[in-house]
């Protein structure tokens, strides 16, 4: 194990021209009328747009976000103090997504992995999950017919592509649609055993 947690010293503001994935996800939720669902969101940004829009648009999705930026988490705390209603359906964890394990995660209807392969070293040997294992972890925590969403403009897109291709080839998920800059994959339910 490393002697210190891996975290980032900076924060991500909302920059639609550079990284529109959260804006497009909010549009997806609104246009598809996604309400009262359980959502995991990787990378909240300092803007916390996904949680704030969920509140403003009264979608009542229960969202768990994760950030490895102390500044982004501090911003969430400040928003929550000023507007406690935000915390009813939007929780933000400060931590390393690659240290999550199935035992502490509930079942989700949608999982955003927009920043897959952006924060890992392919040669790591520190006990953290790798990116393929992270996809498998969230596939195991998806509700039947749940969805995983990825961002085509991610800095990790070249490393992400073969992971997704293999998951599709192995029958774990199927590409459902392209929505703006997002790719939406539907989990395939496990095959039933003959009795």
C-alpha cells in the first residue's frame, strides 16, 4: 500500500467546451425522464452540476458521487451547509475510486465512469483495482438492465476502448446508444441456469 492516499491537488470547474460530459448526462437524465433511480457518479467536479441539477429539476435520483479532490469535497460541504436539501439525494465521498469494494456499495441503476483510465498507472502493483476490474465491480453492482455511461472525450479514451470491447465480447454488456458525447451500455443479465 502507498504511504499516502492518491488524490489530486486541483479541482475541475465547469468548462463545457473542454469537458461537456456532466452537462450531457444531465440532459440525458432530463430527456429520458430518469427519476428516483440510484446513480453512481465518478468525478463530481467543483461545480457539482449533476447533484445541483437533480435538485433543481426535482428528479429525486439518489446520487453517490466520488472525488479524489479535497477542494471539490470542500465545495460540496459548503454547498450542503447553505442548502441542506441538496444532501437529501446527493452524497459525495472523498476517496480513491480504485479502492472501493463490492461490500460497501449498494445496487445502482446508472453508473457514470466518464474518467476511466485517467488516474491509473497500468503498471501499478499497490493493491488498487485496475480500470478493467473497476468496470467489473460496477457491472456486479448494477440492477438488472442497469446502464454504464462513458465519455468519448475522456483523456483515457484510448485505454478505455479495449476494456469496453472486451466486456461486450464477453457478453457482460451491450452498447445501447450514443447520446451526445456519451456512450450508454446496458448490462446484460446473467444467463439463467436450466433446472
